[in-house]
C-alpha cells in the first residue's frame, strides 16, 4: 500500500461520458494510469491519449510535471501531444485557406504548452511553417499569421531563458524547446543564436538544480554543433572568456550531487565538440616551403640544444642541422618538415611539440638530450614518437568524429585545465619515454612500444582520473611489468581464452592434470590418516588409522590408543579390505553410521565430514574425517581406486589452478601474437617425392 503522500484524488473528464474519480498513485508510470482510464471508457489505443488540466492554460501533464497535481484537480483525457501535432500539421498543409487559418489559430493556442511545442518542433513543424510562407506568391493573412507565430513563439521562449528569475519548470521546458529548435531547424538556428546570450546560459550552470544545468549545457552543445565551422572557434573563445570550463568543474562535476546519465552525456558531447576544434590542424599538412612553419622546427632545435652558435659555412651549417634533427628523432634528417605531411596528425603534432618545448622546457630538453646521448641503439626517437603519439591520442579521443548517442564517456580531468589537450600530450610523451626505457626497446620495437603505451593510456582513462595529477599517478602504477601481468591474467578469463585453439589446448592438457591429481590422492592414501572412532553415545573413544597398500590393492586399518605422530606401519594394522571387494563409496546422510536414529542430532559439521566404504559381503567401513581437506583427499582417492570421477571441491580447485599455470607456461612465448581461430592450411604436396636428405 503506497503512502498517502503519493496518492492524489482527481476527477478525469471525457466528452459525452461521466467523469471518473480516481486515486492517482504518483509512483505508477503515467502511461499505466492513462491505460486504466481508457479501459474505464472502453477506449482502445491508450498510447494515443494524454492527460491535460481542464482549467487554466490546460497544459499537458508529463512525468516531470505530474508532481504539481493537487487533490481535487479536474483533469481531461485528450489526444496525445504527438497526435495533436501530427493532425495540426496535416491541416496546416491542406488546400483550403480557411481550414489552414483555423488550424493556425488552434496552433497559436496550443503553442503555449511546452510539451506540445516540443513535439511540433520535432516533427519539423517550424520548417513547414517557414516553407509555407516562402512558397506563397502573394501575402495573405495565412502567411502573415504563420510568420508571426514562428517568431512570437521563439521570442517568448527565449525571454524566459534570458530572465534572471523565472519558474524552474518553465525555464526547464524553454531550454528544451530552444535546443529542439536549433537541432531540428537550420532556418531557426541564427534566430536563436541572436536571442540567446552565452553569458545568460552560463549563468544557469551556477544554480543548484541539475536538470536546469543539464538543459543549459545541452543548448550550448546544440548551438556549438550547428554553428558554421568558421564561427565555432570564435564561439569557443567566447565560452573560454566566460570561464565555462571552470564553472562546469566547480558547479557541476565537483558539485555535491552525483552526475546523472543525461548530464554525463551532455558533458561527453561538450568534450567531443571541444576536441573537434583540433580537427583543422590535425588535417592540415605542413608546407615544406612555408618559412613560418619551418621556423617552428628551427625553434625546437634551438630550445633543445641551447642556441649553440651556428657555423659560418653553409655546408657546415647544413651538416650540423642534419645531425641535430637526427638527435631530435625525426625520420627525415635533411628536411624534417616532410615528417608532418601525413594526416592525421598533420600540424597538430608540431603544435604539441612546440607547447612541450615552451611550457615544459626542462622536460623537453631532458627527453631529447638523454636519448641523443645514448650509443647503445636504445635511444627513443622524440620526433617520431611525438608524431605517432599525437595520432594515437586523436584516435583514442575520437577527434573529428560526431558524438555518439547514448555515450556518457566524459573525463573530468579535461575540465581542469584550459589547455587540457596539450597537457594530456605532455603527460603521455613522458610516459612513452619511460616505457621505452623499461622495455629496453630499439627502433625495431617502435610499434610494440606504441601498443603498450596505448594500452597504458586507455586503461588509465578507464579509471576516470579527476585531474591530470591523478592521471600521472594512475600511469605510474601501469608500468610495463604491470601491463604484462594484467595481460596474462586477462588472457585466462577473457574472450581470447575462449578461442577454438585455446579450448582445444585446454582439453588436451586436462587429462594429464587429472592424472597428476589422481596420483597425488593415491600417494596420500598410501601415507594414511588417523580418524576418530565414535562410540554409541557419539563420544570420542579411540583413534583408528587407515592407509592404502603401496600396490593400491588393499586398505589396511586398525585401532590405536592415541593419535600417531607419523605413519603407522602396516604390521600394526590388523584389519584389511581388498580393493576388489569395495562396491561403492557413500557420503553424508547416505552413510550407515549417519542413518541411525540418534545420529539425527549430529551437527552439520560431522555430517559433512562423514563417508563410508561399502564392501562384500554387506559390510561397511565408516569414516569421519578430521578436516574438510582430509575428507576430499580420501573420497577422491577412493573414487580413483574404483575408476570413478573425482568430484570434490578440492579437485575442481586444483584442476583450475594447475591448468591455469600450465596454460600460462605454454603461452608464454606468444606475447603480443594473435592466435588464429583455425589451424594454418596444409601445404600442397610437392610435385615429386624424388628427394633425399644429405646428413653428411
């Protein structure tokens, strides 16, 4: 029974029918309530209906606004906003002028409802009105009404957004409608951009209501996405001047409320759109004849080698430059500008290198000099690495791609710095240099190093570090040794270990491991174990010892006065059972000594440790193992003697552990090698078999 606070008593009207008096449970979905109301009047297709207020503005009721319903409110069942918008669009596009005019009058009334307005805009209703105006050969009252309606609605909604104090529900709906206008109508983008100021939108991010914040960022994203390419950079500069990044960081990401899914998606969209501003530089090739671009490379050389005096002769200067460019790690030592002609990463790589050299000059000089001074072929080529790293980061962060619907993969650390991309590159180039040294790589290992670095970066990003400093700490823990360890453990549990070749290898290994476990169990039985002997009153009376003969043919057992300290010789064990006489082994409640009436009072622990050997003629040897381990050893060993499957938990655990170790050892040499799904094809037969081997 829901609490009284969640129940609202309302009346619902429908033309030509008696009103229904219902108790509306605010915890139930609205669609379920509407279905129940429609059933009361035998109306089919409940998804085509909605609830509206019967008095006042007669607004539609949504899941977001249903909380405003009070006891005693009169509601009306009406056609849904989507259906109403569809019908009006059909009437607006009809041939009769009078019918169109009546439809426009009705549209003017309904447009005050944000829910209906959003549906109408989503159906390209604004575009339909605009085309209706533009297609007319002369102005009539219809065209005039259409034009005025479009702009009056937009202006009124924009006014709500620009007002400093406005009702939260109205502001939320207004932001949503404006976002829909921008995304669904190219003709209205410029009008909305003129009516809405970026500063006012940023102001809505500083409130405590996360719904308002979400819709405000969504509108900013929509304006960003639909802006012409030549205006996006200008808009980004304006947002930077208004401190959008720091406001989002302080009031949204680091706020006191958890980030909801829709907010996470909008932050992801903003992150993608921001990084997409790099696409132009990423796709710009360097012009080897452009002196301004060549000067950037000269600047990299000057900073690295501390402005050493150039030799006077042209040939000597050229030879010195070639040597320096080689030390900088460029592929083309004579003309390094050619290294930046491939897109991506194009000029973006050079921009990153220059930022590192100027902003983090000590780090840049250290990386270049410590590698240029090596003579053991283990130097890390800075230029080549920086270019390839930039390309890799563009792929990881999907620079140049449109945002994915439903993706929430935003990274808080990118909102902590105005030059987040460049700082991210600086952290990653230091990681690359460190990993290169850990792997003791040479030029031939370049691609392998880049694969490891890519894995380090993606794993660190998956941990969602909240700052660049946290990213450094995460990467510090993901050194090369840790990556190797993670790869080995994941290969045992992920899809790679489910490939047909691996499954086949496991199946081949398993019988060998089971035989190994079997021999261990039998050897343990040959050593023997001491058991408690229970009397009639379930009190411990004596000990007795049991062990298997070395030829695995006889079980020897006998009573002892006290617990032995080691093995008991066969001579002291007076009784014996031939293994050939054993019929079966039973456990738990099936044991004869556990079936006795007084045994029902035995505790669960004794029951779990009990087992019996049944042998001819109708005799039993009853056991209660001292520990669970001994229980598993003996039940497994006895089953192995009888040729049956060893099914204890200990066997399963030992089997998994030993197979895992054996698989790791056998696959150790396949590091970074893709295992094919099918075996390689058998080569064709030779044309003839007329050949011999000469072993001399």
